[in-house]
């Protein structure tokens, strides 16, 4: 599935499903077609004649948010003496249910750098910084469901009913045997 710091759409349905059922997600384009390598910025857009300049980004995302994410990637990368690409890959690899990523490189050095993401450990604070910069907001209809859930019962109705063993109006009926 596609997943990156500028494409977090699978978090609202697929990721929780995969996590609950212990299914791994194989991520493609975790660098958003190379954008998250850090080579492009507001002051250094894609040069004329390049794939990014002519055809646009490989995957759709809001450019201003993308530039904001790249700024934070560069900040975190500087703390580790790493590339923005390595940080972006480490973030994806640390997400729930992600089992691996598919990367592509034009040069051996890029591939080595990408592989190095496996060993890069981001702090909780760094993950929070990246999460905040890339936060897509809550999509519809999820925001509506959350709003209704809060109005009915202020506790989150997650896929983990064991977290709510204290009872309440919600019961998990998935294990109930129906007789007919």
C-alpha cells in the first residue's frame, strides 16, 4: 500500500485493520517518488525538464505541507547525521503494522542510505515532530464518526475492546454465536 509522510491516508482504516489482525503492510513509495529525499524545497523547486517539474509528483500531495515535512525531515536528519530520506524511511518502518518498504534508487549510495534506515532510531519527540508536520487531519467520514462517538460515550471505541473491560453501553459482539 502507498504510505509516506505526505500520504498518510491508510492510517484511518487499513492500518488499524492490519494491526488488529496481525497482518503486515508492505509499503511502496515511502519517499513519495523521491520528494522526501529532501532535494526539493520552496527555494529549490524541481528544475525544468525533470520528472517532478514536467509531470508533477509521482503521488499526489499538498505541496506546502510537503515542504513543511521536508523542513522537519532535514532538522531531524541533522540531529542524526543522516539524510532526510533515511529519516523518512525510518519513520515509515516504525509505524504500526508496517512490515517492510519497497525502495528504489538510481545510485548505489542512495540504496545504501535507504537500507541504513533500518538501524536509525527516532526519539519519541522526533516522531511527534514528524507526525505534527505531516498531520493530514481526520478525513470524512471518520471525523463525523468520532464526533458522534464522543457525544454518545466519551471513550474511544477502538478495535480493542479489552481496553474497556469496565463495562459501559458498548459490547463487542464479534465473538457472539448466533443461533437461528
